[in-house]
C-alpha cells in the first residue's frame, strides 16, 4: 500500500485484516437493544398504579410509598408549570440526597425541564456563578437550605426564584395529566471541573439518561425485590441512576446522608440491617472498609447483597482479592463512564477467581446501545492489545458543554463509524486497550486530570484559583501520596503569600474536595529546559508537621489528640486544629 500510494498519510493505511476490523467495530460493539420504556416518569407512575402502597424510598427522616412519591412529585411539577417551566428550562436543586431530592427531580422531569444539582457545601460565590452560567430560573431548596438558596439567588443578579421543595408541592393531592416525553430535551446538567478555571456543564439528553437507567436494570438484573442504596451526593452523576433505576422496576431506594455515605462501618452495616441487595462505592471507600475489618472492627455478613458496584476510580486487583476472600458469593461490577455520557458506558463483572498479576482490572464491555472505540491519533482503529485513545459512541453521548461550543467541538467529534447522520463520539481523554476477548482496560489519563473521592478534577481549575490569591504570582497543583497512603492535593505557589491565607482563599471559592491539603510557597516554580514547570523538581511536601492549636485539657483529649496524630502521621495535634489542614 505504501509503494502504491507513497503520498498517503500513515494514519490512513489499513493495517487491520477484515475479520479483525469486523470484531472491533461490530462484534465487540453489538449492543443494540429496543427501549424498555419511553419515559422514566411515566414508568414510575405505572409502577405506582400497580403497587401504590409499596415502599418506594426511605431516607434518614421518612418513608414514602409509590403513591405518596408520585403525588408529591406532581406537586412540584404543578408549581413549576404554573411559573412557565417546560422543555430546556433549568431548575436547580439545593438539597442533600433523600426523599426531597427525589421528589424534586421527578417533578422537574415531569414538566420536561432540566435538572441542575448544586453542592450544598460549595461556597456561595461559586454556586451563584453556576446559576448564572446555567441560566437557572428556579431553585428548589431542601430542608435547612432556604437561607443559602436566597443568598445564591441574589448573587446571580436575582434571576432565579428560590422556593422550598416542601412549599412547592403544597396543595396538590392527585396525579396530573402526563406530559409528552421530550426525548431529545436535556434531562440534566452536571458540572465537572474545568481546566481553564471554570467548571464545565455537561449536558445529558433525556434519551441518554434513560438508556443508562435501562442498562443498569439489565446488567444488574434489578427487580421489584431489590433495595438499592443511594449514597452518592447529588452532584456526582451516579446519583441519577441510584435514584431512578430501582423506582423504574418497583424496587426500593434507601437514601443515606453524607455521614453514613462516608463511613464504611455504617454503610455496610446498613446492608445487613435493612436487607440491601445492591450497593455502589468508590474503590477508596472499599479499601477503607476492608482495612477496618482487617483491623478488627465487626465484619458484616452481607447475606442479602447480590451486587457490589465499584465506580469513580480505578479498581485495583488487590481490592478484588481481599473482597472475595470475605465474600466470594458477591460479584463486583466494575463500572466506567464519564459525566459527559450519562455516567456508565462500560461494565465488567469480576467474580472470585485468579486475577492476572500486573494487569488492570478490566472496565469491560459497552452497555446497551453504546459503542466504545480505541483509536490512534488519526481516529483510526488500533488492533486488540494496542494502547490508544478511548472514544464513546452511541445513545449515551451527551449534547456537549453548556454555553461552550469551542470545548464541545473539541471533545465531541463526528463519529466516522456510525451510520446515523450527525452522530458524534465523545473523546474521553483516557488511554485504553482491548484485551483479546474484547474487554477494555483503562490505562490512565492523557492530561493532568485526576480523581479525588470519586470526583473528576481538573488540576488547572485549582491552579487558576490559587493564582488569584494575594501574593501569588504562579501556581501548580499535584496529587501526592500522603503518609497514611491516600493521595492528597498539594498546591505549590510562587510569591510571598502566606500558605494558610492561600488555603483560606481556595476554601472560599472551591468545593472542599478540591482544596489542597497542603500549600507550599516557593520563590519561583522550577522550570524544565523547555520552559514548562518541572513537576519532578518540586519539593516533597510536609503533611501536617504538627498542629498549632491549644493542647489537650485532660486525659480524654490527650488520648484523642494522640490518636489523630498517629493516624495523620504528625508530631502533634492540638484541639483547635483542622483534620484536613493537617493532611487528612
């Protein structure tokens, strides 16, 4: 081929035999399925019609039957309709996971509007900026969030009206007429970290969301007998399916608060106490649970558990081995997917048995109506076993980034493998390769994007924030292993700033999980020969060299401070010191 056409680009040389090309394009992407339901709200209403008195959702405050759930959701929908909400209108939710959040989300979907979840722990200035960016017109606030909702509404030039979920649904006692499905309309906008210093609003269509819900139901075999934990915060995209998939089949959602969600003992203990059958965790929380059980804390029986899902971070093989040593009967479903593609696009079911040393745990095969391609620089297919860039095609691909056509055009590119005109693929930014059996392995990122507690973070956004602090001329952020083993964000700044002042500045603008645990001040940032920051030359940070707060005032505080010092690997902890400020 080269001799016949020496001017042809190397990327356009066909190196695949027809049989292998067919395997890559067709056999391993044969995921076509008919839609299980046209509209998830109508599906849940149908369940309520069949089993109105069955338990739909329980949280730490209350329990609702299906009849009560759809009635309350229709109350929210009625309030929104009375104010003109409809397709493409954006409605923010400022609440914790639970009954109020699920009621509000279903109400937003019922009128065809777009759901925009907000983090109740983010700084008000950041939330006001997101409201303005998304063009939010209404804020539904959960219990205890009224004051913050009013503050961020005022900060967004007063364009948004705030109301308590409880007040929005008042006065409606019967089901409203069904709204026609808005298939290509937006279901939700999830904000992710942005490399330029501004969060990116990933837009997901209703059809994409519903395809993912159907994929979770299919791959996990969910039925009305299942109880599933909703432990993800609302700004984490996995919360979408955790709320809706069990309800679509008549199962039960058990929503937990942040404290339980972050406590392995409480979370897995609840599985035993309440007969939970499916739970999803990030691998770092799974490791914490296994460590606690190895250290002698009570080990739950987990007799009711059918599936453990791992998501949000790379799943190490050693965690799988340790899990199966205790629970060989419970498979792990390793889920992979970006927020830009309605969450999960690949599943791998891992069962008890030998795992290949030195190889990643696979992320598996594409879910229903989804295609995954490993491509070279010229968007050419690469053979199995060869590393390349991972692209997503099919029903899950989102619409793009809200209000940012340039970023959208870069990340959502024309799909050369689709027969549907106008189809696009999403460039994930992840490196991957196909195994010989067709399953995919995740091999890392192309850029400086990292994951903390399951959240995808662009280090550039944190760097941009640090550069606006007083006395800072430049900044770079790295993910560095802390003494206790978990990686921590470390900010390196050039200038004359006070490190605590820089950290306080970041806390006023960024969510807690994006604030560096340590800030190191340097005269200048070290540069490589090509003028870029030499990350390898940055000094090793001192995590929590010792607290500066008051000392313990009695034996109990002395023991407690000593335990925290041991856990954090520091010389001293005072009673006024902050856990995260010391590197926790």
